[in-house]
């Protein structure tokens, strides 16, 4: 019975991590195309104070409750960034950097305050900082599937709008409510994806799960749909493999997944058929070998 229970829990974790990697790879394609990799990092870091506050106020270590607090805090970070963008003439990267540092600093201050009190539930915060999906339960898998499915449906329904805004935001702004509507839709989808991905790779390494699969996929294709499919496969495979490896050697899930993604990015950059750095040298070598 113990073996069956361990096997069941492992299958549950693999299902959750693979689905999270799949959704992150799909939405990460648009993050990469829009050149807004810092946005995902900002939202994930902005979620930290919400997670800590949810733990302080509820004394509940359920990932669903903590992630709800993180989602509210992340939404607040997005709201502040949009307000600052409208009021001040600052570059978007500058605004995102300010929001990232302020919210992450608030989260660290709250953690330090929490550590002054002898509470046994403080250890759960490390799992959201560095990622550890081994705490996933069946009750936590359901909201992940629901939110991920909603994100997939949203991308499918608004595929043309998202693609247009990613490649030509100026033309998208000529359509009534086009640019602003699409931007807010994208931010909502990004917030939802980050809220379900935090327990897999953590706050600090969240941007890697979004960007790395898209970067790898871009080296293998020039078509957006194909890139999204390949990014989804890469993200799901890396998350699954990273979860298995971390479970086997007892390491944090997030860093393990990021290491695998880094290896995948390196292989793609070096050996992709059209854009690989070493591909021309390899092709020339085989051409010389075929010469009489």
C-alpha cells in the first residue's frame, strides 16, 4: 500500500508539473515575442508579499489560499505599473524594475517579521521562493487544470489579437479598443499563469519557466504556431524531467527545472538547424566529407 501511495503521489506531481510547463510554454511565446521578459519576473516577485500576508492572516499553508494572496498582490503590482506608466514618462523597463524591487523588498520584510515568531508553518515560504511541487495535492491540481484550461481557451479565442499586438502594437492601436483591450487580456492571462506556476519553480526563478522554452523553440522554427507548440513541449518536458530528478536526488524543484531548461536552451542555440551557432560548421564538415 505504501508503494502504491508513493506511486500515486508521484503521478499526481508529474501531471501537475507537466501541465504547468505546458501552459507556461504557450504563454511564454507571447512574452518572448513582445520582448517583455521582465514583466513575468516583476509579477512573480510582486506576488511574494501577498503570499506572506495570506499566511500571516489565515495561518493556512494550503497552496491554493497562498496563491490567491499572491495573485492579488501580483495584480496590484500590475495596476501600479500601469498607473505609473500613464502618469510618468518613464521607460517600461524602469517602471517594472521599480515595482519588482519594491514588492520583493516588502515580501522580504514581511518574511523577516514572520521569522521573529516561533511558527511551524514558516517553512512553506521556502517552497514558494525556490519551488517545490512535491507539496501538491489532488485538491490543488484541480484549480491548476481549471486556470490553465481557461488560459488556453483565452489564447485560442483571441489568437489573432494577441499575435497582432505582439508583432505590430502600433497597428493594433489603430483599432478601437484594440491595443488596450489586448494588453489587459494578456496581463490577466499572465497573472493567472504565474499564480499556478509559483509552486513549481518559485518566485525567484519564475521568468525562466516562461522565457526559456520560447527561446529554445524560436531557434527551431520561424512560424508562430509551430513555435508555440514546440515551446509547450519543451516546457512540459523540462518541468516533468526536473520534477523527477529533484524527487530522486532530493533537490529543490525550481532550480532543477531551470538547470534542465538552461541545457535545452544551450542545445538549441548551438545545434538548431537554421539558427544554431555550430550548425554551419557541422554542415561544412559533412560537405567536405562527401567530396571525392
